[in-house]
């Protein structure tokens, strides 16, 4: 089975999310804009995203870790998307850790958001690649 590179991008929504302390609004699924009035960050991001693999095969799991240093974050909206500009999430996520929950954007388990406004520094999630189709993806 052919392996495809994974492009890692951390966009969005790792901003203070008091207005949506229980998680992202489904209206943010396409734009990833938090919608709670925070200004867009234009400086260098203090957040990083890493994965346990730089490529994947159909059905494979990949651990995705979001880290913040020296600051912490309260909210996220995390998806895997094709790099061709398509905004539909691909694959699914395994059950998220405490403090996070699923947000259904296009299909059950396709997106993850926060479930509280507690400060977070590092958190890991497990993404499950689609069972068919090998395309370049990015985590957003």
C-alpha cells in the first residue's frame, strides 16, 4: 500500500475561547474561525503540532500532539483535511482525552474540540486514516 506524506499545519482556534468554553460551534467547521471575537494572531505561533508518523496507509492510526510553550491554550478545533483545499474532514478520531470531545462536522468522529475552558499545555489525539484513498492531508 502506498504511503502518502502528511503535511502538518496548526491553524486557528488555539485562542482563548471563553465564549465557547464548552467547545467550538458547528458553524466553525469550514472556516475554523473561532467566532468569539478574538483577534487573528499575526505573530509567530507559540503552538506546535507533531505526529507519530510522516506518512500513513489506509486505516492506520497516527498520534497527533498539540503543544504550547511558553503559553497555554483553552480551546481548539482539530481536523485532518486534504491538502487540495477541500474543507471536508477526512478520517476519524479515536475517543479524545478528558477535556475534549467530538464535534461532528461532516461525519461522526471527524473533528475534535475542547469541552471546557481549562488551560492546556500538551495534548495528544489518535487519528484513524480513511479505509480508502491515499491523499496528502494536513492537520488543521
